[in-house]
C-alpha cells in the first residue's frame, strides 16, 4: 500500500498510477467504495479524490465496522457538496473528523452524481497499477457491490493523534522463491523485540515499529535463516527472509548433527563443497571458523 507522510499528516492510497481511466454504469449516478487500513492512530480529516468533470455532486459516507467483503456498518455522512472545478485532484474536508486507532479498517463510500449533459462515466480509476482488491462499485447504495480489478482514485487523508511507529512488511521465502507460511519473524533491537508470523503467502507485517536499528530474524521448524540488519527510520516494505532446509549444523539433512556433518563442514571450509545455510551456524551470513566452533559445541553435547 503506498503511504505518504508529511509531518503528522499521512495519506492512505491504493491507486499506484494515479488517474488513468474513467468508469461507471452509463448512468447519472455511481457509487464507489474503498476499504482502508490505517497503520497509525489518528483522525480522518479529508478525502483526496480525482473528479473527472466539473459540477459533480459528491456525497461520502464512512463505515467504521467492517463485517466482511462489501459488508459495512455504522455509517456517518462526512461530505455532501457540489464540485464546480475542472477535472483535477481535489481534497475535500470532512464535516467532522473521524477517529481511528492503529490497525483499524474502515470503508469510505462515495456517490458521484452527473449533471445534465455530463459524462456518464464519473468514477475515476487506476486501471494500470496492481489491483489491491479493496475497491468496489455499485449502481445503488444498497448494492449489489462489484469488486473491481482496478483501484478507485480515492484516498484517505489522516492526521496522526500520536506517533506509534512505522509500518514494516516483507515476505518469507524458501530457496526456490516460494512463500513460507507460519514462519515466526522478529525485529530485535537492544531495547525491544517485535514478533509476527507470515501468512499463507509468506507475507509478514509489523503495523507499527519504533525507529532504530534492528536485526531481522526468522524461525520455522525444518529451516534455518540468516539474520539481517534493518534500519527503521520511515515506512519499510519489500524485506525478504530466505529459509533454507535443515537445522543448523545438519549438513546432510538426516535429522541429527554428528561426525558426518563435521566431515561435510570441513569439505565446505576446504572449498570442496558449496556453502549451505545449515553450515552458517551463527547466522553471520558466511561460513568460517566461528561456525566450526559452534558445530563442535553441538557435537560435544
């Protein structure tokens, strides 16, 4: 999710490419909805929306209770006004700000009414970016709602009530590049430890991490991971943890650490065999004499 921050103000958005096309039902009114998730606590103060023609009637509702796909409850009208400007991005202030806590999800539903003679495709969308699956459209507020394979040009503008930290995300992969599910992922610093688990696709998310230097570590039965250094001073995404089959020291993958693994380790040190993750016992990212010391410790019991 693209997320921009300026001072204590931030914007939630899914339309990566901005305005690229227009959509609708060839009718004088269309309803669009986007489900947002906020990594920080704060107040929803405005909506950023691309209006593709002048004199559109814009009405917006926010739903604070997400029951399921296209199932929203507890609505409040936040915007109801005419727009008389030319086609452009606009930021529309809410009647009353709406508060959310970190991790909350909410739906914003907008209706766009076309004036006589206007285009009957009033919904502005990004049809070139990677779809988030969070945008919906309907002919009526009561539905039925159609999940879109593109994202609506609608953004939630929020102000942080208290800084809770930066969102951090990434993926856990095996040696073939496939996602590893249910891996424990940790961010470890001198002051604190954050833990989470990867989902069925290997994706992990830390909603809120305080700034600082961290070690990114992974744990999953049957796999070994090499820790990596991560600096958190802004939103971080795209981190990768790679798990290699075999417990540390079990170079022949027979389920135990024994003299045969020592022989294999010496062959790696001597250059006769390629390095493996199981040989990097101390997680330093390389195989050296210090790993040999750790292996001898395992062998001595």
